[in-house]
C-alpha cells in the first residue's frame, strides 16, 4: 500500500542553519525524515516525493522550510504563517495583531 503523497509538516516554524559552500544538501520534501530538515535517505520511499538537492556558493545562514509548504524549496517563504492562522481559526482562537 502506498503512503500519502501529501507532505507532512515537520514543524510550524523554519529552522536556521549555516550551510557550507560546495557541499550538496538533500532537503526532505516529504516531512517524514528523522534527520529534519534533511533527508535520511529512507523515509520518503512510497510517498511519491524525493529529496530536493541543493548547494550554496558562499558560507551563509539560511532559513529552511519545515512545514513543507514553501513555494521556493528548500527555503522558507512564510507559508507556515498561513498554516498557523488557519489552525487558529479552525480552533476558534483569537488572532492578535
């Protein structure tokens, strides 16, 4: 039986990580890896999702998406804010501004 093809959010917040130039990273797109935000090379089987490989050209800190809803993978685009707002409304919680 195949598992769900929908990504599973690993967290409702991004994670800041310093990346090394020239190293190839594999960002987990399915959300099931035990090595978040990176792929553990086994959890994505059966999900229809493969890791997103990427590199950086200079050493830098970046915010990587953990909700798995970003439109610019692997980087956070703030999509988790929409998820949090939706969850609060579903629960009937007030949203402060």
